[in-house]
C-alpha cells in the first residue's frame, strides 16, 4: 500500500474559450506571479475578448510555476499562457461549457405534462425533474470536447511576431533561476487587485505607469481614463485623449462585429421557432410591494429577480430548453445557468450568467443580478460567468418595447425575451379590469424541441407567477 502523498502535477493554464464564437483573446494583465499560491476560483489574469475585459479564473488549487506570455499578446483559444503545480486531478479544471456527443440515453422525452409547484430543496436537476414529471432524464455529466485545442504557440515566437517588439523583454535562463519561492501571505496580496477599465489598463501598460500609483475616481474606486489623464501633463493628456477616443471606437466596433457574426451564424444554422404569451403580473407586483415595505432600498426585490427565479424553477421541468447543441447532438446542461443581456454604456452587449439559478432564493438572484450588472459595465466579469450560460434571458427594460423576440446564442438552444411591464385590460372572474401585464417570448431550437414543449413552458411559467409566494 502506497502511503506517499501524490506528487504535484504540472498543469497548463490556457487561453479559455468564452463562447462558441471566440477564436482568440489578448492578455491585458497578470494578477499573479511565479511562486504565488492560488485556489480554485481565484482571479489570475485579465483578458480582452470581443466581449470586453474579462477576469480569468483558475480551476485548480496550486502554485504558479511560470508565466509564458507577456501582456498585450493576442493568443488563439487553447494556447498555453502559464503553468502551475497542482495536487488536484486535472478533471477538476474542466469548464462546464465543454460538451460531448450525447448518447441515446441522454435524449429528453416530452411525453406527459402535469403542473406541480416546484421543489425548494437544492437537489440535482435529475432528481428534481423525476419528482415533478413522468419523464425520465439521465442527464449526462459534462465531459470535455474531444476536439483538440489549437496548436501550442511558443511564447518567444509570439514575442517575435508582435508589433511592439521593443517593449517586450525575453525571459533569460538567469531570470528563470531567480524566480521567487512561494512566500507567506502571497495569496492575500494577490487578491488586492486594482480595478481599472480595459482602456486604462492598456494605456498605462504602454506608458509604463503602475496602476497602483493612481487614485481611482470611478465606482468603488475603479481607475478610469480621467484619473490617468490627470496623472500626465496637459500636452500628453490632450494627445492621449484623442488616441484613446479612437481606441474606444475601435473596441466598440469589434464588439459589434462579434455580435453580428454570432447572430448571423445563429440564424443560418438554427431552425428557430417563436412563441409569445401575455402574463398577468398584477398579483406579483402587489406581492413585491408588500415584500419591500420593510426592506432597505439596497435590499429591495425587483421584478426581474422574480421573473428569473420563476424561469429557473420551471426550466428544471423543461430540460430540452436548457443545454447545448453541438456536433449534431443535444446535451442537457447539468446546471441552470441563466445568461442575462446587459447593455454597455459605450455600446454593445455582454451576457454574464447567474450560475445554478434554480438553487437560489429571489433575494439571492436579486443580489447576483445587481452584482453582475455593475461588474459587467465596468469590465470585471469572471470567465465562468461568460462561458457557462445554458440559456439566455433578454430584456430592453421598462422603457423598451412591448415585445421582443431574441436570437438564440449558439450552442444554447433557447432564449427568453421579456417585454416591458404595461397596463392593459384583463378579464378577472368574468369582469373587465385594468392590470399589469408583460409579454414573454420564447425562441427555441426546432432540432431539440417542438412548439408544444415551448407552449407548455410558457403556460407553466405564467401559472407559477400567479403564486410568487411559492418561490
């Protein structure tokens, strides 16, 4: 019997795939250095994609061995950026967005339908589905895609082809030997990161200005462009302002092109079907008003949180709307991760996900929604929030249209659209009244589900929202 502890394994840290449309990303900043100890979920780098600046997480516990890529380098998805030593098995690092080809056992039937109030226990989806329907769902564990990563690109070759060659210093053997050993309290230091917009990070890097030397005036102390401008003399600031205005316009154009490419692919490849249902939310609004009477303003529940909670609970019973279509097969997601569209002030959209939304209370969903909205608008989203959405909910807000129909974001198989809340005549006990209604739409993939499934989902959602206290 071997009583020796397992030897640490060397793990490659690669450029993550934050969506089916992502082909490459640019390293903006390392938040760790060789010798640092990290835990699973820690933010280790900031990368820039067509979705903006994203916080990159680690999926292991371990010690950083070496950094192979300099900031400002663009890398294909899957390229090795760094290495770390870890005692955890490599399977722990797998992204939940990774897909495999489903077997016949994975296919979801849509036979009988009965409405029951959803369970509140945080049980696995498979167990909760079996308690509420007559269907049998053997939802697979998500395994890695067998498609290989793009070929490894040596970091020195990347440096040699980079346009800013003079600003990059190759790593020498002497520097390799002089890397520091892990020091106590490094993890605490690593978490004391500086928040700054992507443009500020890029500009400060080019000018050789340490972000830690600047005082942020943005939300929660974030460093914004005006803080960097005030650090420079007037002539430099004027030149920089013109340059960065062009850079911001270029970034917005890149994001718009990425959105266009993804939506074009969706409409060309996915046979959409569309359904809409008007839902009476009069009672739900009254219930929210009652719930908020004793709450502080920052703790008040808003209608979007109630809607997302209800949607998540109903998706437990309709797994054919929550998953991924990949290589001709559908794989139900093991978690309900609801991606939410967030409009950016500089233009474009991001869609971070509320992870395991069906296991959260309305208050927890509300807190998560506030959190990802604020961080999304300041370029502080985590890679797991961008890559793991299993269904998308989109809304233009209370000043938006009465109804909107979304375009499915591949490899997802459905998107739910929320129109604005409006007053409308409704029939209640054979009496005409004025109530508050919302049109909810569903666009779904006809390769995975049929209109009857979508109609049942919308009907169940409407019925659930008449009993908000049950959530």
